[in-house]
C-alpha cells in the first residue's frame, strides 16, 4: 500500500521515464526469448511446414503434364529430396537437391515398405530421424548422418484411380553455432539498446514533462491569488492550447478581481451615504428642539428607501445570475406598461422625459421583470444625462419585433468600454458618482433579465453625444 502511494507521488517526468524504460526492457526480453530460446523450435516448425506444403503442391499437380517441372522446382527451391513411386516401389519421378538425402538410398523394397507404412497410417506418414533411417525398420543399414532428417510421405490418387506415393526428405541442420552467434550479437545489441533507450526515455520524459511542470508551477501561483502570472504556451499542441486557456483564465480572473474591488467600493459608498444621512438627521431630531419636522422625517424615509432599493438590487442580480428566479410569462401591453412606469417619474419636474410610440404592442414575457428593465434603463439615463436633463424613450416595430430605445444626452461612453458596461462589477468612471435614482447595478440586472427572455440588447454611444440603450422582444 505504501509502495503504491509512493508511486502515485512520483512526478510525471520520472513516471514517463519508467514507462519508456520498462517498454524497452520488455522488447529486449522478447527478443532474447524468440531469437535464442525458441529459435530451434521455430526452425524445426518452419522446415516441417515447408515439406508438408511441398507435398500438397505435388498432390494438386499429380495429373499435370508439368509435374516433372513442379517436382524439380520444389526440390531446388526448398533443398529437399522428392520421389514419386507406386506401391511396388517403382519410381516415376525423382529429384534430389539435398546432399546425402536419406530417401535417395532407398531400394525398391524399402520404397514399397514406406508405401505400406504410409497406407497403414491413413495415407500420410511423418517421421523425424535423429540419426538414421534405421535398418531395424527397413532392413537397410545406413551410415548415421550428422544432421536430423525429416521424412514425409503422402499417398495421392490420380484421376485414373491409381495411387502414387509422394515421398519427401528434408534436413534440419544443427543451429548451435547460429544460436551462439546470435547470443553474442544480442549481448551487443542489448547493451547498445539499453544505453540508447535510457537516453531516449530521459529526453522524451523531459521534453513531455517540462511544459506540464511549468504550467503546474504557474497554476500554484495563480491559486494564491496572483493573477499576473504567465503560463508557458510552448511545447506540443495540447500543452500550448492549455497554456493559452490558462492565460485567458488568469486575465479574466484578474479583471474580475479588479471589478470586484470596484463593486465593493461602490456598494460600500452607496450603503454608507444613506446610513450617514439617516443617522445624522435622526441625531438632529433627537438633540435639537424644533427639528422634528415632516421635511426631516421625509429625508430619513427617502434615504431608507434608497438603502432598501440598493439591497434589493444586489439580491435581485444574485438571484437572476444564479438562475433561482424563474420567469412568469404572460401576455401584456408593453406600450401601456411603459406609460405607467413613466407616470411615476412625473414628480421629477426638473427632468424632461418623453415617450414616443406609434402603436400599442403586446408581448409574452414576465411583466414585472420587463418593468425592471425599463426602470433601470430610465434610471441609468437620468443618472448620466446632460445638463439639459433630457431623456427620450422611443418604441419602434419591425419584422415582428418591438425595439425600446432609451436615449440620454450625457458625456457618452468610450468605444473600448461598450462591451464591459453590462458586467456586474464594471463601472465606466472610477470616480464614484452617486445616482439620483438607482444603485449602479441596473445594467447588469437588465442583461440578466433579457438573457432569460432570449431578447436582444445593446448600446450605441459616442463620447460627447450621449448614449442610446435598447432592447428587443418578439411581439404577438
């Protein structure tokens, strides 16, 4: 168990090295086994199959006019002796390309005996002779050869019904010297292969593991919150792509962290201001006679309302982005809903808010959430409009969709920041500007609600010319 745990803790470099080294060792062991241990067995099996295949070839051509050429070709190509005879030992074809062939010394009587033995064994006869084609079997004493012989016989029937025996003889030469030669060669090859394989394994393990080790080290730094770390994008394709992905993630995390700090600073300011106002006016009303007036009470109520709105907005955007606030779709008159919302701004007499619509349109959406979208866009326009305090809302219908545009006459938004203003943590101007209405989270709420509805939205702005925020919904 401890050994397995220790192996798991081995670095990727040495683990790859061990895999390559183990693979090389297996290859060398197999090479030794097949080239030395089983070489003799393989050699004998190949010679046996060779002689059987030759017999089958002759059997297929037994009625051919080219049988003599077939026998001659097989004998010369495979270095074997071949005799085709009948049951009486009469030879029809004989070809001997094998030096000191055993069957070439057989008499007519011996051939007849082999025919009988082959017939008795079902038509085929095979024997491996370690020393001689013995006189005890065939009553013909021969000098024991120094090499092992293979005798194979097969009875073949011709088309005219007569039977002939195909007798073949091959030899298995001693391969002890060959094995010894191979053993010496394998020792040299093994030493060279071990050195080369270890060097190759070390090189490949370093080549493969180095980028991963670098990325792992950089990831540990990233985990500590240091988002300015840079991941190595060199190496093979997968590691390069991983490095690019992690660099992008580090960049986004760094951006998110900066925006999070801005959000905390902005919300802290928004929370502290109404709390300070509430505390200050409450202390004045408590300590100073005659200050308990309806005007002071109204200031406390307004600041408490502003504080409640801020907290509700923070909760709303958290719910929207977490997906815990489902949509409650219904058909409603969007145009009339916007008119109703704008009537509530009538007390802001110092703002010129206008609404232009050629017709009433009906949509299928969550009326409460779409109302939040309109409120937040109007609040945003009021917050950032110019000194003329003009806010213009326009409704247009085209291709089955309604487009609501909210225009202000403020300073506008730089082009490089247009894609960032919808972010939950983003604020265009780092100098905090307290909104007359709203909390500074409105655009993020707008984005989340419209994403849930599948509606399009966007902004058009030029510095010094104000901004136009818009969204689209399908109409019924």
